[in-house]
C-alpha cells in the first residue's frame, strides 16, 4: 500500500488517496474509523468476508462510519484506489446526508449518474500509471464539488473530541459551543455521518488500541478512557475489532 496526497483544491476535504495492490489473495481487518471512504477498483475482485459467505464489491463504492470491524479480501492481481475523506469532507460532494451511509457500503451510483461513472471507469481503464488514475479521480471529484462553506462549529467539535481522545460528555460539548444538544447532534450527524457520541466512541477505542504496544497493561488505558471495568472494556473491544485483546495484539498483550 502507498499513500498519495490530494491536490490543494481537494486537500480541505480529503486526507489521502491510498493505493492497494495485491499479487496474491490479501485479507485486511478494517477497524471502525472516523473517515468515510470511497473505493475504486481498477482491476481484480474485492469482497467483504463473513463466516461462510462474502459480498462482492462493485467497481465504485462508498463506506460510511461504522461501529464494528470488517474483513475485506482482495483477490489475486487486484488494484484499488481508496479516497479517505476528512471528517465532514464527503458531505461536500454528496447531496444526500452522509449519516445515511452509517454501517453501510453502497454502490456509488446511489449518488452519481451511471453514465458519469461508466465514463470515469473507461478513463481509468485507459491510463497506465497510478498517478494518472488518481488525477482522473481528482478531476471527477473537483467537477462535482458542491459549494459549501465549512461548518466551523462542527469542525471545532471534532477538534475537541480528538483532543479529549473521545472522553467527554456531549451535553458539555454542546454547551461549550453555545448550541442545544439536539441542534448540535442533528448538525453533526448530517455532515460527519454519525452522532457525536458514536464518533467519540470510535475515537476513544482507537486511542486505547493505539496504546496497546506500550508496556502498561491495556486495562489501565481502558480505565483511564472511561471504561467501567475490564469485562466492560473487553466486550466493547470485541464488538469494535471482532477479536479479544489477546487475539488482536497476540499472546504478549498485557491485560
């Protein structure tokens, strides 16, 4: 996998373009994250794995925020470009409220005309280098960028949630922004793709996971992050990652 930075025109909305190519079958565990992701498959096959079945992904798809991990399998000789949006960035391109994507992966023709996507697929197919393919994707997105002033209140709330590593009360957050809790939640959800509370939960668990390599027992980090006890943490951890802490980090994990 390698990462390409977006052009200056798209940098306010997109974190990065990630390119994933695999010669052999590759399985990745995708943890919940705070970014909506647009996936473009330019060769091969990709599908989400479940116990005894899989869901094949279309050439163009978009994934919303979610509470649980997913296993994605890339087939042999597969190539994909992932567009990782910044928080609230995808809303600048989509007419529908992005919270409709929560816990979902949808074909991109739910949001753009099929003829537009067929033309995009044709253009990508007839280019040889990754840089050329990404430039074509950028041109497609720039042409569909809707005029939208940044919501400074939502941007400030996202910064506060990250700064607190997800450990804060939503009423206190809304009060600090001088807005009612209901109005704040509606505004946040429409642009970011989930409620502030669920967004904070994703940030909080990812913050704990990021400390998993430290010598300090993981449960200490979990308690500091506001989990009630070890059993509460392990239950939420398994929901989030699909594995127990020992399975996720290996037998050396300190609980």
